[in-house]
């Protein structure tokens, strides 16, 4: 992508840099961020039907696969922890709420068992 700053990094910076000082300011910020996320998704070529209007996030099949692959990569590299299992479950449940057709029959915790075995194989610690 051309330019010095990747749009997602700029978005993430502003999402965390702005600190609202009350309920009205917080609501305005959330609305503005959802609009910015939507604009970014459209700029990146996401189909408008795959953008959740409440938060502006990309809920396309491509994004689902990328999120699942990022969890696979994390667990294969570092192993699974209680934190990773909890956060991965929350992420999966969010996808199940938004796009049940993607999660139906897909069990990330079951897949994580295989990802953990890959991690142990790489470390030479797999037994049996």
C-alpha cells in the first residue's frame, strides 16, 4: 500500500489515543470511529454487506479466515494459555453472533488442540 502509514494503524492509533470525558463524548467518539472503520473497510474493498453498521468492522469470510489463522499462528508459535483460550473463545463467540454461517461446524478450541501439538513438535516436547 502506498504511503508511509497503513490505514489500519492510523485507525487503531486514533481509537486508543482519544479519551472521551463523558457519556455524550463517548457516544460521539464511538459513532465517529464506526464511521471511520466503515470508510476504511470500503477503501480496502470490503463489500458493504460485510460491514457491520454498528461498529464498522469487516465481517467477511476472508476476515473470518484471517482471524482464525492469526489464532492458529499464535498458538503454534507460543502454545495455548488460559488467556489465549479465553480470548479465542470470546472472538469465536463474537463471530458466531455476527456470522453463524461461518462458525457452524467450526470449533476453534478443538482445532487449537492440533495447533498446540504443532507447537510442541516445534519445541521437541511432544510425548506420545
